[in-house]
C-alpha cells in the first residue's frame, strides 16, 4: 500500500513502478480485469455490487438469440449491479449500472458482455466464472486511457490484494517484473 512516488504510465497502456529489488510493468487493462473479476465472483456468490441509478434509463433492443442469452444471465447481472428489466419480448430497460462504471457506454456494455459470453462459447446458463470474466473484461479500463497518479496507485494496490494477481481470468499476464 501507500503512495508510490516513482510511477509512470507508458503509452496510456502500461504502468511502470518501482518494487522491491526492481521494477514492475503492469498491463493496466489486464490488471483491472483481474481486480473486477474477483469482485464480480464475490458479488455472484452473494455479495452484490452497489449500483447507481441511471438518470435516463436506456432501452436496449436485442436480436432473438441475444435476448435469450440475456434472460439467462439477468439475475447474475443484477448481482453485479447491472439492473435490467424486461420491456417486451426483445426489449429491455437498463436502469442502473455498478457504481463507478464508465458512463456513456451504457447500452454497449450489455451487448459487449453478451458478445464476450458468446465468443467464449458459454451460451446455455454460463455459470458464474464466465459471467464474471465477461463483465470484468468489458467493464475494465481500456488501453489508451490516461490514469492519474492516484488511479495508478489504487489499481496496483487492488491488484496485489487479489488472490491471483499475476494473470487476468483469461490467462494473460498482468505484470512483468524486472
């Protein structure tokens, strides 16, 4: 913990920081995916993530296949703080998102999570790990996002507090130690 003074962001993609006996290069996206994944798993096993009401609920229209998939993960998404109501056969209303989640992508996050589940082949009742991984992957900070010093410090602290800090749930390394 504590504020690191020597900490830099490279290409808005990697965080470079001093660690005992060397330096660590942290992949900001993979690291954030790991942090969010473990939070999501906790929430799915009964913790619930806090959510924030959207000022203007968003109506989402889905194709039949995606609508079926969304039905199957509605409860899981609610545990993750994504509150969605059915609004007709293939329409849904997005009412709330997890606190602190990037706004402006409200409609997109749902279709992205569904796409991620589809890509990874978990169609029928995917179970908690794939839902948590899809959520984490799509909700995490992207490459190209500039981070403030406190955001970088916060991310590193959270990463090292996870159970498996060295890879994201899909097996990508989160950091390189030199």
